[in-house]
């Protein structure tokens, strides 16, 4: 890659990161490293620990996607523990009790996390009913593969691994490999 190409890429990346930071509306507590653009949008807050990084330059979707952290109401909180790394095209939407990532969590590309159903399942109340919600907790040192969806009320135990493409709904113990749709425990880590 030529010197000029590297300069253009660096300027373009910096401009995108800066733009998304300036249009963000959510309250951010702590500092994070934004390798790719991060949009913190909503009435709630985003809490980040030391050494939290969003984006990975050699990953798919780097030049065309952004990270969305969306605490929708004033009570909503999305938090990331120290040393957590999140890849590109990540979405976390909280409008209930919140989403909590522990320390040193690794999150792949295209992961989505929701603490609410957003709509009632009853057709008569779908647009104006009360949705179900539940806090999402990802404990320390969890590795989440690409394109994983984590739904309301889920808990992933410490040191676990979530296989790519899994749909997580429910509680899972520490130190296991989880995969499938719907997700289930496949085996213990290290077996």
C-alpha cells in the first residue's frame, strides 16, 4: 500500500470516528478506544472500564459499519468491564434493566444484544403494549463469536465460549462452549 493510500485511509477513519462521537446523545462514563465509529445514542448511559476497545481494522465491515450502543430510556445502562474488546457492526439496545459485559470479554463481528422484546407478542397490543425485558449479563473472560444474538434475560458464565451464529436465550454456566439455535451447552471448555 502506498504512503498516500495509508494517509487517506487514516484521515477517512478519523473523520468517521469523530463524526459519530459528535452526533452521539447518550451519556458516556469512562473512556474507550474507538478504532471504528461508535454511536452512543439514547437517553440512558454507557459505562466503560479501562482499556475498552470498539472496532478492529482488519475485520469485515470496518469501512462501512459502526458500533451502536443504544440505551433508549433514562434508566437504561450498557456497561463494559476493563479490557473488553468489541469488533465491528456490534449492536446493543437497552430499554429495560440493562446490559452488562464483564472484564476481558471478546466480542466478534455482527453481534447483537437486546434486553427487551421491544413489542408485546399479543397482536392486539403489539404497538402499544408492555414488552418483556430482562437484564443481560456476560461475565468475565467470555468469548462471543461472530453473528451471535443475545436476547433478554440471558446470562453467560465466566470463561465460556459462544459459537458463531448462536442465539442465546437463558442462563448458561461458567466454563462451557455454547452453540446452536436455540443455544445449548455443547461441552466444557478444554474437553
